[in-house]
C-alpha cells in the first residue's frame, strides 16, 4: 500500500471510491467533489501497488490552529486492512502542532455509526462534549438529501 499526497483527481476513480462506500450524495456531482478535493489543504490517497485508489483522506486547515478532517474513506473491499488507520495516523502526525484536530462522522444510531465511533476512539479521538466543547452546524436543504 502506497500513501501519497495528491493534487489532481480523476473523476472516474473518485466516483468508484465514493460509490464503494455508499456516499451517493457525493457521487451525484463528481466534478464538484474533485474541485473540493483540489481546493483542500491536504489530500492523502492510498493506492495498491498497481495504482488502484482504495482510500482517501482530506483536510481543511489553516495549518496553525485548526485541522478539520473533511473526509476519510476506504473502499469497502479493502476495509479492515489498516488503511484508514494509516491515513488518519499520517494526518494526526502532520497536524500535531494544531490546537484542534476535528472531524465529523455519522451518529452512532446510523448503520455505520457504531463501527466508525469505535474506530475513532481507538485512534485516540473523543467526542466534543467529553472535552468540554460543543459543535454546531447546519445542513443546506437539497445539498445533503
């Protein structure tokens, strides 16, 4: 497995990866996803030895105070092989100087929620309320349906 920082993205490759994890909201406008990736602070890609994209992590950051992990995904076929762990470890090391290292994931009540929460806890992350913090947000109607 090879993990590298990437700055250009093939729409078909990105579509396949996002589709493999059921992120159909994202695959509706794959060109938009590729633009978002290109505008990110850092995108790490995990590829097999033959070059197949099987994992991706991207950040939005000021590289001083805050790093937000916008996406961390691993092709369903390759999950459980430590790829997500390696991607997240590299991000945590790269942004260790930032005061806040944040991410948002599905609620525990969703189908993937319990496994996602357990993974992030194993990686040393805790929920905001456990740190005396709160997080707020809003969804734009139509964008996330």
